[in-house]
């Protein structure tokens, strides 16, 4: 396996097309051409504990085909790398991620579907940022018991495919921006045939209506203080109710959208809450029994595993983005998302190539092992085809 792991998912031809579309292509021969800088930003995520120069060295040993005079590129300084990244900007990485990221699970993949519906999870996290005045002004920081937090943070919301951990859409902004606001920016990636899981805090009339209008089905958790009167009791213990636009409309029983409410307990589970309450667009208990949906909802916890991969496993320690300018922070986030997606893409390919029934679920493969394999092989090859798939990926990951 080589840097082809990245070029299989993010091929050079696609990068060139995006650079042209965003008007960021190199207009003259530079020591750090734009295509190389795109791969460099992604390599920063693979080598989270290496210096800028060391990351460039590792990258160049695998990509000398990208430009002539590759030996000279190794002399690039930290300042020249920063200038090259600023010339590139955020737009190419954002557009690459938009074009590349997608659900990966083939039909029938264990854990990826419920009665034909593709399972996806909506969840959020925060990322620590360097403490510079520019970053603090742009992103802010959370409050602390004594003043403000030690580091600025950005808020990230992701749509991830439950069965593969592939993050196929993401939005991020300042720490103060609410997750519900970010969710509105991701709704265009929900499609008919999906079942979207989400935790407390997302259920509001406007967002529920907008998410349901995509054609996807919804299974979200409710806050304890949200009130839903039973209008029709169902045989499995769930009931039909209505979600209203305001408390006044609920009191008048004016308008509202029909929803199904499921209450359940987790018996014998330490630290479980007394009652869990779900709201769903799946109204028929014969095709979506309450017990199934209660069990299914806890698949949402897979999303927390996705963030652990991004924030701990991939960087090798707790993630602290390294860029010290606000625009480069945004660029780095997209590079991080692209690399995580590329690794998850590789794992899905490997799980299918292995063929054994107990290995067809990508969860049977180790994300940490995949990261280590890619790091180990990246600098070892002097050349590779940008269109060639990594032929030995299945063997290494098995």
C-alpha cells in the first residue's frame, strides 16, 4: 500500500478539476504546486505528531511524480509551506470533500441497514485549536469555571454512515454556533431511503419538518422536558402524537405534524437513565416495532466512535489542530475529514475483498491498524499511479 490510499479516493485528476473550478491552480511553476499542497494538507492528518517539514519529506518520497525537480521541494521552509497553503485557500479542500464524501455501505452490509433503510447518524463534537488572537476572534472558546477555557474551539457536526463510520457530510463553525444551526446546513445530504438517528437537542418543529421533507426517515431522542400527549395508543406500547410549532399551538391543538413516540427503559444497564424517549417518522408498528427502534437507536453511539477515530486514533493523541491562522484551520479540518473518509473507504474495500462472512462488516477491521499500515507504507515507494488501487490493501488489513 502507498499514498495510493489517498489518490484512490482523491485522484489527481479530480484535484486538478477542482483547482480549475475554484481558480486555485498554479499559474506558473512553483516550488510547491497547488496539487501537491492539497495532498500535503491531507498528509498533515496522517502524521499528526510530525513537523511540517517532516510531513513534506514523507509525502515527497511517495509523490515525486507530481512535479519535476522533486528533490528541490524537500528544501521548502515552514514559511513557504504556509504561503503555499494560503495561496491554495479553503475552497478547493471544501469542494473536494463535498465531491468525494458519500455513504459507502454496499447493499446488505451487516449493521448498515434497517429493513432496507440506510442508517446514518447526526452528531456533534468540538475540536481544540491553537491559542492565537485571530483564531480566538474567529472561533471563540467555551466558558470555564474560572473565566474561559484554555484553548479556542470550533464546533463540528457530522453525518456519518453508521455501518461504515464514513463521515459523508460535515459542517463546522465558531463554538457559539448551535448544533441545530449546523444541522440545517447538512439536510441536503439526507436522502429518501435513509434512516437518520440523532440525540437530544435536535428536535424542534422547523428542523424536524425540514429534515423530514428530504424523504429520509427520522429516529431522534427527545429531551425529558418535551411534552407529547398520547393521541392514539399502538399495540407495541408506542403511541401517535403531534409535534407543534409552539406551546401556544400545542395548547390549542392547532396544526402540528403526526409523530410516533417510543418510551423505554434499559433494564440492568449500569448508569442508564430512568426513561428514554424517542420520536420517529416511522408511524407503523408492524413495519417498525418499538423494540426494534429502541435497540436501533443505540447504534447512534457509533457516531461517538467516529469522533474518537478523528480526535484520538488518527492523530495518535488528543487532537489539537496545528494551523495558527483561521483560514488554515478550516483548510486543515477538510484535510482531516478527507483522510478519515479515505481510510474508511479503504476499510470497506478490504472488508469486501476478504470475502469471509465474519469479515464483511468493516467494524471487524481495526481503524488503528489501518492508520498504522498507511503510515508505514506511505514513504516507502518512489512512484505510484494516481489511478491505481492499492493492490495489497486487503492482505495488510486482514
